[in-house]
C-alpha cells in the first residue's frame, strides 16, 4: 500500500520517462510506467482538496443546531466543490458499499493508498451526496419532517466518516 509520500516520490522519479512516453504519438498500451503514472498523477491531484473539505465539514458541523436555511446555504456555497471538483474523485475512488473502516483506497488495479489522509474528502463527498444529490435541498426546501430526517442522517454521516468529530 502506498502512502502520499511514496506516490509523490514515484511520480518525481518517473516524470522524465513519462514525459518521453507522452511525446510518442501512440504510447504503448502495455507500458506500465505510462499507465501507472497517469493513474497516480490523476489521483494525487485531489490531495490538496483536503483543506477545503476539512473546513467545509467543520463548518457544517457547527450548523447542525442552527436554522435549516443555513445548511441549504452551505450546500449552495459548496456546490462547485461537490458537484464539479470532487465528482470524479467520488466516482473513481469511493465505493460506498465498502466497509467504512476499510483502511485503503483503490487507485487502480493493484494500486492502493491509505484512506485516512483522504477521510475528510470522503466525508465531504458523502455529506454533499446526501444533501445535494439525494435530498436536493438546494432546489426545494424540505418539509419539517423531511428536515428532521435529513439532519438525523447528516449526524450519522458525520459520526461515521468525519475524523475530527463534531
């Protein structure tokens, strides 16, 4: 299993070879360096989102006891982060059917990294999915009973996925 520093070191060590392969009109389909580099490089680009996700999830935790309209506003403020910037992270690297205690993320066939550094990105994705995609609170304000269900599930998600407990 790779950690963040292993991934960065491997990318740095293989950058020149990758650049040479990339210049070829038709890179070899079976060239492992080319394809591993592509997968690791694509994955590691999500690492800087940790700070935005930590802040967003922390802010949301503080809103749980406030007016529901502030949670709607949180969803709207974080719309680009959740529906654009991290959408492919969720699609490519998160399997919600896996056990949350699983300690690794599959980057590609045979390539895994530690899950913990990405835990709050995963938490943000789950929260955003719940609020934006599943309940669409940014489009239609839920009824009072729906709000209670949304908040209850939101608390469960934060309890399960957020590593800096609210």
